[in-house]
C-alpha cells in the first residue's frame, strides 16, 4: 500500500523542530504556548479558531491536533463543523473578492 506524504505519527515529533535550532525553537514554542493561554479569548475559543484556520491552510497535522484538543475541551462536533464552515466562507470570500480586481483589469484592457 502506498504511504501518504502525511505521516500522522510526525505530529508527536513536532517538539523536535528545536533540535537543529534550539534558540529559535524555544522562542517559537514560548510564543505558541503564550498565544493559546486564556486571555481576551478563552482557550476553547482559540481551539475553534485554530481548527478553522487549520482547514483553511490545509494542515492535516493541525486538523488532527485541534480536533483532539477540541474534544478534550468538550467542543461538540457541530461546533467544530460550524467553525470549519466559517473558515471556508472566509476563504471563498477572499477568493471571490479578487474577482473585483479581475473585473477592473478586464474593463480597462477591453476598452
């Protein structure tokens, strides 16, 4: 059976990114962990945002991690799917709004 480029077991090795650059790795993880602390947004809200963004940027590792995180935080499957739809709507809108640029160029060049 053909192996996928994506290896789920690699997610558990994420901490190893510091091995070849300890200083930068430490700075990244300090920032990353700080971002996900309780703040103006709850850790639960941040988990849903991360799940939506993970889908938009097509990161299977992040999808796995934040689906698991969401389950641990008691986030219902309906909430997860709604967050994914929010991400999809924003991504679709961002694609479509560039159509305005295309329309302007078309009108300018076809005069």
